[in-house]
């Protein structure tokens, strides 16, 4: 069994072909999917996807790119939204993106904190997006974790080995996307080789970041098999065992019975 821990089934071209997309994934062993929220419009689509597909779970959260459009979002609102369906199992994706900085840094930090507080109050898992913001991301996560522990998943992890090992002190999990398969990602491969096997998940982030040998094409959950094969190889693990371990990690992180 394989689980795609982060995809965007509400995005096109996946959404308009969702039955075919899920069928192709199931045919290669991907049995469960976590489709990730980025805006309120995204969330409404996700709620419909959850009703129509038993093996799809969802989240509620606002992407850091959108932070300036959600300055009035409250922790209470986040909690109310994650309560709308029992298949909403996480909060996010949220975090800090100082690479593009579509929203100013202060606004991103404020919204990030609201998502964290929602996790602390609800016991849901936080899905974190972090780009060009390692120090700031760690400072916020570590400070809040000291106040009250919460579960953290670093989605599409591309950070340094040093950052990863600091985050392990916060009991973080790390998700590998297709980026790890790219030829220029040798440092990232070394980082994932150093992370304990009980802390690793895999994802597509589809429709983005299709892995080798499909790089540049529209990504979809069926492509996860290539990331699985690559990760198994670099970690010198049997593919079936690695698939089982990452699925077990997903189930443990989100406290599921599947």
C-alpha cells in the first residue's frame, strides 16, 4: 500500500478528471490520498471530493502565498472548518515562503501562528510549507512547541540536513516529493538518507513537481511510484518494506484506522 501524503486534487487538470486520476493511482498501488487546502475556494472543492471518494482525506489551511488575503482569519475559524468533516485530518498547508514573498513576512508569520494555535487546540497535524525561511520557520515552530506540543509534517522537504536534524528534536515528520529524484538534488538525497525511517512520508504535490523520468509533465498521484522507487534505492531498502513504512508513518501521524 502506498499513500500520497500531499496532493491537490482540487486543482486542474486533476479535478476535472478525478475518477481517472484516482484509478490510475490505484492501479500502481496508491490506495489513499491527502488532498491539501490552500484557500477557502479550494476547501469547498475538497469537501465535495471527500464526499465522493472514500479513500481521500483532506485538510483546511491557507497557503503562505495567500496570507495577505486572509488577515482576518481567526484560529476559531480554522478549528470550525476542520470540524466540518471527519475526513479533514490536518491543518495546512501553512508556513513561510520568503522566496516569492507574495505576502509580506509579518503577515505570513501571523497567519502561521493562527494555524499552529488551531493544531494545539484541536490536536490535528500541522502541514508546513517552508521555503527560504529555515531560521524563521524553526524559531516559530520550536517556540510554540515549547508552549504546547503539536504534530508537525514538513511537506515537500527541500531544506538542509542541519535544519532537518533540528526539526527532529520537535518530533517532526518529513515528506519527500519528486524533487528528491532530480539530478541536482544530491544534497537532498543525502538528507533523506539521514532521517529515521519512522519519520518519512512520500508525496506528489501534484499537479506540480513530477519526478524523474516524468519531470516537466503534469504530475498526478500515480507518479508517486517513481519517488517510492528512488527513495527505496538511495536508502538501500526493499521497495515493499519502504512503502509499508511510509504508509505506517502516515497512519501514525494522522492517528488513522485504515
